[in-house]
C-alpha cells in the first residue's frame, strides 16, 4: 500500500518535470528571444514587448473564463485526468507547431504561442486538483514542493540541452541558430508527452459512484458551480487568501514571463540572459525542497511572506541594475524563492478545501492566478509604452507584492478550512 502511494506521489510530481520544459524553453527562454529577432523582426523593442505581453494576457483570459466551470464538471464526472491530458496535448502540439512558423509571421507566432499557453495552463488546473487525493495534509507542503523541484530539474536539463544546441548547432548537424531553436520547440513537445505518461498510468482518480451521461455531468457541474458562487460570500477566509494570492502571484508570473524580454530591452545580450535562466533552474531545484521543508518545520504562511519580501526587493533592484552580473545575482535570488512561493501557495490552499471539490476550487485558484497573469504583462506593456522606459514598467509590478502581503497576513487557514466545510457540507 505504501509503495503504491509513493508511486502515485512521484508519478504525479513527474508531470511537473514534463511540462516545465514548456516554461523554460518556450515561455521564459527561446520564444521571447526568437519573437524579437525572428517572428517580429525589424519591430521596435518596446512594441514587441507590448505584443508579447498582450499574447500572454489573451491566453490567460481564456483560461480565466473556463477554469471554474470545467473544474466543477471534472469533480462531478471524475474527469480530472481526462481534462488534464486534453489540455496537455494541445500544449504539446502547439509547441511543435512553433517550429513551422516563418520569419516575420508574428501574427501566426502569437496565435500558436497563445494556444500553447492555454494548453499548459489548462492542464495545470487539473494537475493541481489531484494533489489532495494523493497525499495527506501533513505531507502536502513537501509533495507540492517536490513537484515544483522536479519541474526545475527536468526543465533545466532539457533547457541545457537546447542551449547547447543553440550555441553549437554544427555539433548536432544543424544549419544554425534558427534551426536549433525550431528543433528545441519540437524537443519540448516530445519531452512533455513522454514524461506525462507516469501520471496517466499510475495516478488513480476517484470515480463517481454511478455512471452519468455527458449532459447530466455538464448540468450538475454548472449547478454546482452556481451554488458555490452563491455561497462564496460566506467563505471569507478562503476569499481573502485568493485575493492575496491573485495579487502577489501576479508579480511572480510576470517576472517569469517578461524577465528575458526586459533584459533585452535594457541592453543585455541573449546568450547572457539564457545563462541566467539556467541558473534559475538548477538553483531552484534544491531551493524549492528547502522551502517546502521550511514550511513543514516553521509555518507555511510565514514562508510565503518571506518569499514575497525577497521578490519585492528583486523588483526594485531590477529597475535600477545596469550590469549583467547584477542580472545573474537577481537570477539566483529568484531561484531561491520562485518554486517555494508557487509550491507553498498551492499546498496552503489545498489545506483549506475538501477533496471532493478540489478541481472546482482549483479552478477558482487558477482563475485568479491567470487573471493576475493578464494584468501583470499588460501593466508592463502599457507603462513601457506610456513612459517609453522598460525600467518603470518592471518597477510597477511591486504594487502587487505589497498589497498581496498585506492581505495574506490577515488569513487564518484553519478558520478558513472550517468555514469551507461548514458551508459546503
């Protein structure tokens, strides 16, 4: 029984290893660089920054609109894994499709990239919702951290290979940088597909007690969501956390998506920025596990607040840095807290919700998280265009960390969990 439980935990965590390749190579790494130099060639850097910000916002908006309803449907019909892989394979196909987009075709690149983001973000809703079913509450911080840690390691390993290909294309029999990047997009698709298989085969999902037709599942899911929305005013503690999360995770997601673009806008070369991403991946692996242990032995909320404080410092420093070595130092600082704040936010929230409502409530969680991902890149894009200064744009993100920390300090997770169970049962 214990071996079966451990197999489920590691199979679940390995999905982070699988899909993090998309974050490292596509979202944070090669797509922003390739977009400026190839897909959106000869376009002013400030305009291309805005285009990339809007693409991230549009794809996030789509997930915002569908996440809670699909989560409720998945809970009712026992469809978490099915929806997970539906979105995952959309992301996989779009990652491969990026390699077929031609030079200057920025509209097509944005469209394919946005669909890939939808696949990535959509699958994570249902991946997150499986967390409460595979482990007990006392271990949820560590298991959540294990997923993010493996994500850093797996994403870092493939990204290292892709960087090697970019720097030495002839060694791999490639014609040059452009072909190396295109092959890297395909490698992400293969990696994501292959390493998602353990979750498919070894993570079991609770099925409903009786079979239900498609129409019935959708109808029950809709009514269940409507009922939760009506009751949500009574869930004050949970709502307070979600608003706090919505604010501070905006800063985190924005830095993930826009840091390379920002580095290029202030004059750093692409190869140096790629190296900084590798630093984040390999420092992030042990740092996330350390943060998870810190939460277990100290306090989850306090650990999250510590991470927010470090991010606030990073944001202000980024606005004033001039040298590439400063960017590397910031990369290390980000690596120390990025996985920790994501993993502990997920586990902190999981402690407040009942298992039978996991997908629906993680739908709300991702709803707010992805709404934040709309606002952050959009804010940077608008501020950069208005001020004609990318530094002011990145500094504007600090407001989300400040407000998020203030609200988080008011959350009592045990009281919030009691409110949820008393209201829904």
